[in-house]
């Protein structure tokens, strides 16, 4: 009986299972639709989770002295917060906005290992990271990307403004020439002081800043212009004033003369006392012959002996005082000379003086403009990117979207089975199924109701790896592409700029790759994309096409040539100066400047080819100087030809007076140097090897010998200068007796030959530039592509 019951139960189970399978097969549509629907819902959840887990990330590398706090500047945060309307769009406070910046220092592995090792032994290691990863999520991911881009840009602008020199040389206000409370010499004194500041700035840069791509011959050109201003325009006016004793206001000059004379005499007296004090110290100086024992194996460095250093510094101070004393005495002699027979001059003379001053001011202001341009550029090079972008902004994610989707699929299957048994919901689910299909179609459809132009730009010049342009300024497409090319050159309207976007093209994992390289010890590594996508989304399709065609055709050469502008400007001294003497002096200064430039570039030539090319240019320059220039110079001097006889006599008279004053000063300086060299005692340099193996040295380390050589050179230079001035004085006296204006034939010949000299010199400059441009173009032409 129990057996029969058991059999019946097993038979009922088999019937129920078959019915279950029949129901599942019958309701397969319900199961399928339910599974699809739940899968779509889970897909939506996965996409949402993936979106909220995304963040914009960037790696920033900082200069020495900057740290993590340097990346969260309140002023910059407030600026970005306000300009992006964070409060209105996202409803968060400025403090909350600051907290959203997650900054993590990137520590190299060897530093991490060292810190861990020291921690175990109870020690610490202080280390300030040089690179930081910054993560941000505020609002949508695209908004976060834009904010992070804006912030990194604003951060650099902030530090550039904070660190770059705001000083600009001031222009000389020409209106001061109309103020009659100033005498003519007052203007020259003001100019001399300002000119000295310019010289201090330029000193050495014309030799150190020879990279053509960055500066061209800018500093050398300024040095030449300053030399011409000082030795031609200013010196001519000084000669004229000294020869004529013309002052604007004789009464004012006389009223100030006594005080100035007394002040100079007092300064001379004071400086004499200072010089005598130094002289007494030098005469009483004695050097004890004690021995210095140096341990075996230790090297003795020249200049380490403090007693010798003291003697050398004492001698230098004495010489400085004596030279300053000589300068003061010359100023006093000049002042006394000018004070005799003062006159206000004729109307013609006054006009000449004022016109000369105007030309001087004009030349000075031109130099100031050139200096300020170079200084702005140098500031931008030095402070343009103190916070470097080690990577572009990248969108990264650590989402669990795949897991959510997988769980959704499984859950959808189980729910489908369950829904299959709920008959009364069949029609409802059928409608949802149709709706789901529509939703799916909508999700996978792409709508594009407008056209747009996309252009790819590639940059492969060597500096781009450091995030730089060829001229060492920070690589900035907004500056060169948007402002310079599209707006200034191509005429794109400023209001259209909002419809232009630039995005770098880079590998998806560039930020992790860069972070790993920095951790592995690549200290200065930057990843700078070399390819960028430019999108034009104008309303006017024809304007998009015009800009695209122009970019492809013109931008590659424009980018390279932008850094070559003003490179081959010629000199025109025949236009700038009115007399033969001025033109000759300008050409002579030009040749001296070129000679220095050629030697500097020979010294820094990167290849033998460049060295020999510069050497050949030096040979060409000497040929011009010793033949072409010499011939025209000898012709002018032999015939005593001048452009303006009356003016030239006055200028020569003033120049001769200055030469006489300078010769008197040189004689005084020579007496000082003769006395010093005669009584200068050199240290006895001795070294013996002791039995212990130590070195025993007596006396000095060579500082006095070095100073003695320098003093001898200066003394010799003074003698040579004195001889040159004496010859110049004799030539001027001869010229004054028999000078004459040229006839038509002579004028034509002189102008032709001077022009020939100038053209040959400009040709040499062009060849010099050509050497630089040739290698520059080899490197850079073809390094920019647009397609």
C-alpha cells in the first residue's frame, strides 16, 4: 500500500515539471522581453554609475620652491569659480569647490623605499614632490574637464604675473625739452643716467644670448645702437656745447656754478683722503712668512689665502678711489671751461641744439622700445610655465559598470521566468516591450543637425617635448593659433571664437603612463601631445571652409616664420646720419660689433661647418674694413672733405677740447699705475715636500700675480689710448686748417663708396643670419602639418 502511494507521488511530480516547461516555452516572449527590459535598466544604471565615477585628471610639474599648497591658490580658485558660474550651475560654495580638488604628490620609488626604510628605524625623510596628480569632479564630466583646463591655465598666469619682472624702461618724455628751467647739459645728464641702466642690463647678454630662434641679434643690435647714440649723437652735441659755451639760461648757470664748483672741490678733497688712506694701508702692509702645512693628498686651490685676498682687495679699492678722483677733477676742469664766456647762441645755433636733442631722444626711445620687447619675451621664457603640464587633462574612471550590467542580465532572466507565470500582466508587458524597443532605438541613434569642420594639426619640432615653441616660450596654441593666425591674420571675428575648440589627441592611458614614469625616476618627464584636433562650428559653412583651406595652406609656414620675424633688417646709416664723419663712425662701430658677434658665434658653433663659415665671414669683414672702408676713409681725409664746413669746425673744436681734458686725465692715471707697478711686491711662491709626505707652502696663492698682470694690461691700454688721442688731435688740427665741402663729383663718389661699404656689411649680416636660418629650417620646416 505504501508502495502504491509512493508511485503516485512520483508520477504527479513528473507531470508538474512538464507543465512548468510548457509554460516557460509558451511564455518565451514574456521572458525575453522582461530580460531585455531589465538589462536595459541595468545598462542605464551602469552608464550612470560609470558617469558619476569619472573624473578629470591632470599631472602638474612644479619648479623648485613650489609645493602642494602652491597648487591651491585662493585668488585663482575664486577666479575660476566665478568665471565658470559654479555656484549658479552646481550650487556649491567656494570652500566646497576647493575641497573637490584632490591633489596627490607623485613620489619616485627610490624615495618611497628610502622613506619606508627610515621609518622602520624611527627616522624620517622630508621630501617635497616635484609633480602632482590633480583629480576633479564638479558637475558633469565635461564641465570638470573644462574647469581643470581653465584652472591650470589661470594658475600659470598667476605665477607668471607674480614672478616676472614688471619693470619696464621708461621713455624719455620729449616735452621736457620745452621746459626752460633745464639747461642743455641737464638733459644730457638725465640721458647718461638712464643710458647707464640700459648698459647694465645688456652687459654680457649680447654674448650669452646668441640662440637665433630666441633672440636673433637683438641684444647685439641694441648694444650697437647705444654705442652710436653715445659716440655720435650725444658726443657731437657735447662737442658743440663745449666749443660754443652755449647754455639755455646763462643767469641760472652762473647762479648754480659756484655751488657746483664747491661741491666738486669738496668731493675731490674727500676722495683724496680716501685714496690716501688706502695708500697708507698698502704701504704699511707686511706679509709674515709663516708656513702653511697642507695634509698629504689635499689639493691647494688658487686664491684660498685670505691675507693675499685682503691685499688684492685693498689695492682694488685704492685704484677705484684714484680713478674716481681723476674723473671728478676732469668734471671740474670742464665746468670751469664752460663757465667762461657763456652765451645763449643765435637762433640758428639754438635750433641745431634742440634738433640734436630731439634726435637723441628719438634714438633713445627706439632703443627703450626694443629693450622692453626683449625683456617681455625673456620674462615669458623664464616665467611663462612655472607650473608645467606633465599631461593634458584626461577623463579617467574606476567604475563598476560591467559588474552592474552582468548582475542586471542575470536578474533579468530570473524576473522573466517569474513574469511568465503572471498571465494578467501579459498585455502590459507587451506595451513596455514596444516602448523599450523605441528607447533602445533612440539610445543608439545619433542626431547631428549641423555640419562642422575638423582639422588635425601635428607638431614635431624638438622643443615640443618640453612643452615649448622653437623660441623656448611655452607652447600655447591659444596664443599662436587663435590670436595670431585666426584672429590677426585670417580675420576671424572675436565673437566666433566660442565656436572654435582645440583638443589634444593622446593615448587613453597617458596620465597613468606619465605617473609611472615619474615614479620610476624620470624627474623632468613631460608628456606633451604632438597632435591636436581643431573643430570649427560656425553658422556660416563657407567661412568654415575658408578657414580650413587657409590653415592647411598657410599655417605650417606661419608657425615657423613667426619666430623669424625682424631677423634680416638692414642698417641704413646714410639715411640715419647727415655728415660723412657720423656715417664713418657708425660704420666703424658696426664693423666692431660684427667682429664681436662673429667671434662669439665661432666660439659657440655647433659644427665645424658652421665654425669655418663664420671664420670666412670674419675674413670678408676684414676685407671690407681694410680695403673698401679704408679707401673711402683715406679719400675723405686726404682731401679734407666734410659735409658742412661751419658745423665741422665747431665740432672739431669741441672734440679737441675734450681730447685735451682726456689726455690730462690719462697722464694722471698713468702716474698712478706707474707708481703702483713700481712698488708692487709679489709673493714668494714656494713649496717643499716634508719627510712626512705633507706639502709645506709659503706665502701667497697667486692672487697678487694675477692682479699685477691686470694692472699692467690697464696701464698699457692707457698708453695706447693716449697715443691714439694724440694722433687724433693732430689730424683734427690739420683738418681744421684746410677743410672743404665736396664738389659734385666728389660727393657722388663718396656717397657711392659709402653705400658700397654699407651694402657689403649688410650682406655679411644676411649671410650670418642665413647660416642660422639654414640649420633652423632644416630642423623645423616640415615639423608642422595640417590636414
